[in-house]
């Protein structure tokens, strides 16, 4: 019979898998699908028309971010608990970087929501022409997309640290650690390229996280942690 401690850590693993799945759903909809349907590059009038025509879906995109950020915040705790036996200080550092990534991206999401208010009917907006408001709305969305990309360094570093801990853990597959490290480096490299050489900052670098992310999510949901090796690691740590 499994001890309460073993059942507890498996609960953290399963919860992390569920949270990871919800993060992919919320982020994919809010950051991927909705902007691609709303924003028309270099066409402020068309973008404004899309926001007004699909106002509820536009708000739903922000709700997707709220779901993603809620899950990412909880994941910071879950991964800290799961990886603490390997190195408590590094696991805590990864949690801090993860929270920093969520907090900084939350700031850029304000620009996403502001675009809708720029196209509203408030009296104080009448001092601007419709064309000016449309341009500011598009500019606000561009700040949102570019600002979010400029702060992915924190997310990438968090996963590089977690990848090292996963690789060293013994109770999670080393392959997951390798794949997630590649994805984390992809985020970091693209962040610096956006700052130093924007022409080479391909979004393909962000896609490097998906293979490891899908494998990690599936493993946590189906297998969890290797309890025998978890007990060995926690015993050594104590």
C-alpha cells in the first residue's frame, strides 16, 4: 500500500499534467488563434472592424490568457515540489523565473485589452478621429504581441533550470529533460534575437518546446513519478 506521502506526490504530478494541458489550450487560443483572426498586419481599419465584429471572441481571447496565467502560476508551485528533492535552491529559482514570466506577460496583455477600449464610444475619445483610434488600436495590439515576445527570456530560463533538475532526478525520464532544455534555449535565443537581430527571430524557435512539453504532459498524466526512485532521492536529500 502506498504511503500518504507517495500518493501526495503523485497528486502533484497528475495536477501538473492537467495544468499543463489547460495552459496549452488557453495559451493556444488566447495567444495563437485569436490574434491571427483579429490582427490584420498594417491594416488598422480591417483590424478595428474585426475587433468590433467579434467583440465576444476578442474578450474570450483575454479569458484564455487568464486561464493560462492561472495554470502557469500553479505550475510554478507544482514543479517546485516535484523537483525540490534534486536541488531545493534551483527548484525555487525556477519557480521565481516562472512567476516572473507570468507577471511580465500580464503587463503586455493590458495592451491587448486596451485595443477594444480605444474603439469604444466614450466621450473623451471623440477628440480623436476614427482613423486615429483605429491606428492606436492596431499599435496597441502590436505592442502586445511584440512586448510578450520580448519577455520570453524568463520563461525559457525557468525551463532550462527545470530541465536540468528533471535530467538529474532519476524519477522522471532524462529524454524529457533534454527536450525541454532545447525548448527553453529556443525561447532564450529568440528573445535575444528580437533585441539584437530581429530579422532572424523566427517563431520556429518557440515551437522547439512543444515536443518536450507534450511528452512531459502525457508522462505526468499517465505515469507520474517513479515512486521507488523518488523515495531514494528524497531519502538522500533528507
